[in-house]
């Protein structure tokens, strides 16, 4: 009786472990895809930030040049 109960418990544990392993494999693929998407999103944000800084520098330099060179040269820069 004890041996049969032990065997039933062992089979149940192995069955549940095999189900859990299949679920983990699918979830792992989803997690890898999610991490890839997050990294891609971060890179897009970094590129946008870099571009905004460069554009800000261009606008500031253009404004300073128009102030220093006067209104006639400022119109040429626009």
C-alpha cells in the first residue's frame, strides 16, 4: 500500500514537473522577446534624445550668429 501511494505521488510530481517545464519554455521565449523589445525601445529613445540635443545646439548657434552678425546677416541664415 505504501509503495503504491509513493509511486502515485512520484508520477504526479513528474507529470506536474513536465507541464511546468513546457510552460517555462514558452514563457522564456516571450521574456526574451520582451527584453528585445525593451532594448529596442531604449535605443530609439537614446537616438531621439541625441538628435534633440544636436538640433538644440544648431538652433542655439544659429540664434547666436544672427544676434552677433546683425539683422541683415540673420535674415541670410534663415
